[in-house]
C-alpha cells in the first residue's frame, strides 16, 4: 500500500468516525420494564403515564431532575437477593438510584389504584425487553403511614406472592395473586423482579388504596363513577390525559372505575382472568424501540464510510 493510499484511508476513517459517534451516542440504553397496573410511581409520572401533571409527580420530577422517560430502567446490578442489605431505608422506591430519588418522597397523594382486600389481582408488568427471573410482591404492613419514608420494616419479611418466569404476552407479564385480607387505607405494593438472565434486580412502588368500606365486601365490586382511561395507566389519577399512555396510542381506551382524589380502581382486583387485562400490541415498542432506528443509521454510515474508503484507495 502506497503512502498516498494509506493517507486516503485515514482521511476516510476520520470523516466517518464522527458520524458513528453521533449515532451510537443517540442510541438509548437498554431498558426492561415496570408495573403499569397497579400503576407504579415511575410509570405514572413518566411522559408515557397519565399523571405527570399531578402535584406528587411534579414534586418527584423536580426532586430528581428527570422526566422519568426511562421508566423501564429502574434497576440495580449484582444484588443477588440481598435487597435489604443493598437498598437503604427510605430509598426503596428509587432503588437507591439518584436519578429516581423523587420517587421516595413521603406523601399521601401519589397516584393510586383502588383494590379490594382478599380479592384476586392480575398485575400487568410491561416489559420492553424480556428476561427470565422471579417476581416477589410485598404489601406494606397494617398501620403503614404514607407520610413517612418507606423502610424495610414497613414490609413483611416474606412476600405475599411470588412468581418465577411468567409468560410474556403482548409485551407484558400478567401475574396473578390473591391480596391479603387485612389491609385498609393507603398502602404500597412493592415489587422486586430479580433477573436470572441478567445480573439486574428491578424495584417498583405501586400506591394502592383499600377502602375501609370494602374490608368486608368479600371481593365484590364496589359502585363508583366510571370514566374512560387508557389500558396501561387506566388506574392513574382522575383527570389525567389518556393520550399520553403508550397503550392509548396503540389500542382503544378501556373503561375503568375511578374514585375521587386521584385514586383509580383496578379492574384486575375483581377480574382475576388475565384475559380481562388490556394488552400492549407491540412487544418491541416502548423506550427501547428507538434502538432499531439507531442501529439502521449506524449500518448506513458504516456502509457509506466503507464505500468512501474504497473509492479513495482506487485513485
């Protein structure tokens, strides 16, 4: 190879490199999932949720300095089941991650889902990238005070439900469980997803309400006003914009019973059949989908760079 040819090759590489760096810098990090029913704080307050305009979500966004656009990426590596030793008290909802610290705010006005004690519940956990692993669900103990930081002592030692490797259907895991019978008032449904296909563990807080009047209802559906709401965030705050939900963008809205004070009622609480839970239509959709566009752009740039280098060498 002559020095002229070598020089032309170096020039072509120099011209191509900045474009490659731009493409890969624009590609989002891998992300994976969060509960949308009962709606988790991180999803409710995200641009894809329906409650980002509520007082609690505005405060969370301000505290963390983020819009929670990466609602499916709240994960901690190498925990290996040592959750209580790894995640500090008062930081359970954020997993101890600074970008999500606004989710740890102790307040009683988080967007919440209304549930019935002792009823069946089908949790919908949307996954933008599937993984194998075990889901463990905890409910805060009776007497939990939502105006105080959530600590491990607020949760039982053992989960009330645990599921390993549930099926991924239409972009979501649907996890069936039976709720404890002795909860009333505001509580937190705390979900831990420990992956077996990666080193990551995911944490999420879903605020729920067990009305005192429903404590002896035996799981029967209570009478509340009904308003349209998007399937994935159909349990979020009253007055939220259904158009902001990714499910609302891809499927028609489903009716959901909504009660005052930003508390939405979960249809899954009285409909244990997973078929009654609205489904996402595209398993590959969500925050991680732009990676496809970034990958395509990278291929085009590489092809163009190779062609340029070849033409220069032939001169």
